[in-house]
C-alpha cells in the first residue's frame, strides 16, 4: 500500500515551487500524492496548475473579502484539520514562509502527523522583515520533522537553531526546476503570447531587438502604503527619463498594491500595467527582460539563473547567496536610490555586464528528484520503526 503524502499550498508562488515536486511524486507509485489547495490566490493558482498540467484533490476555499491574517489562520486551521481527518496522510509537505505553510504545519503537528518543509532554513534574522514571512518560516522550522533547505547557508541556519543534521537534506530549490522546465518547454514549442495579447504587439522579435524592457513586480506586505508609493514615483521618473525603455508591470491583485500603482502609473506611454501573468507568460517576460525590479523572493533566485540583473525593492533578503554572486542588489524603497541604481544599469554597459552573468547557487534543476528520493527513504525507515 503506498504512503499517503499530502501537499498543501495556497498562493501562486507556492504552487509554482511545488508544481515540479508534485509532478515528480506523481511518478512514484509507492507514494500516493494528495494536493490540497487552500485557494488563497484562486485565479493565479489556476493558471499555474494549468501550466504544469496538475489538478488539486482538495480545495478548501478559505478566502473571503478583506480577510485579516488572523481570520485566514482561523479558517485554515479549521479546514485543514478536517482535511487531515478525511485523508489521514502519512506526511504533510509545506513550502516556504506563507501563512498557509505555518498553519498547515501546525494543524499537522496537533494531529501527530509528520511535516516536511520545502525551502527550509531561509532567514533574515529580523522577525519584522519580511513580515510575516520570517516568523512563518521560523515557526514552521520548529515543528517540522524533515527540512529541505536549498543551500548550505540555509542548512547552517537550521543547525544553529538546533535542528539535528539527520533531519536536514540540502536539495537546491524547486523553483529552479520549475523555471528550467518551463523555459525549455517554451523554447521547444517556440511559444509566444496570443496575437491579441498586449505583449505580442509590444515584443515581436524585431521590436524587442530595438527596445530594452524593465520588468517589475511587487506584492510584499512590508511595502504596503508609503513603500509602494515611493516605488511608483521612482518608476514614473525612470519612464520619463528613459522614453526608449519599455517598463512592464504585472500588478498584483491585492487592493493595497493596485490602489498605489494605478493612480501613479496609469496613462504613461512606456509603462505597461498588466493583470498578473500566468507562469508561461511570466517566464517568457523574464527571459526577454533587460533587468528586473522586484520585492519577490523567488525571482531573486530565478532571474540570476537566466542571467538577468535584479534590483530588490526591500531592505533585507533571506537569500544572501544571490548577493554574493553580484547579480542581485538590495535597493530598498527610497525613490532616489531606485532611480540611481536602475539608471546605472541602463547607462553603464560595464555595470550591466557584471550583473548579467548566469549565476545559480540554488541548484541544477533536480531538487524535486532529491526531495522525492529522501522522502521515500524517510517514510520507509519510519515505517520499519512503526512511526508511520
């Protein structure tokens, strides 16, 4: 009888990073995978699942309008408890640092179900930055039974916190698996956006050869309010200073993001505001970008693997390895600093060349295989001891 493995995610970034692992586990008849979606980013989540040819087995539908983190946690804890009772998993897989990850781990812990934490061990050392992600990943790390850090630095963070070495397996990051799989798929199929897409008109091969493109993303709670306003003022100034550069900004659906972005950046000729893009479109955009401005964690790993310079719109990062490679810079949210650092990359070919090297400290695209193999070994070992 196969082991029951339950994978829980709810946001688009979680789904992207768990998708290659889900595809890998579906190839193992010895492990029966149940995918549980909490439904936090419903529209964006469906796009990811379609792109990776996956379907969910449980949809908890926890989101309601204007939901607080405490309200979300309450919904998650109750509905996940019921899902665990129905499915009786042998182990629960959670990812990274979302509220979903921590509450899914807590609900499993309360039922004595083992927990495996993918992308474990990332730390800034500051519980308030990023908030609430730093607390979520630390708390998940306290109660997890298996830890899959992407790098040796992340492993060392766990060891300093007292996690036994035998519970840790360095694997690389599954986001690189997802990125390389999708890019190969797009290249092989010579995929392009549909003719009626605004991207198709802007970035035909001929047009792209002449025009540089800056890709922007932003969604962090820590930047809500004045942070996003300063970022948008920087983008407006850059667009005015560089009329020959195209700025493309897929705007997150969170109302606090949209309320800052649209009033300040609408109706500017060389700023294209888009709805959130599915993973195929977004990888296509990253592959064609000249440089990227973001507050995302995953993009700090993905973009250097494509040789794209990244300016991080945050004060700290839990991914110090990317800083060491010189392809990523922290610039914060001060308007003047964002304009200065972006201008340097647009104006100085030498600075751009230094930051546009391919740099991949987060693995070779085989993290999912390593996780599946270690998971299988761990489940067998614990079954022999009667623990599973």
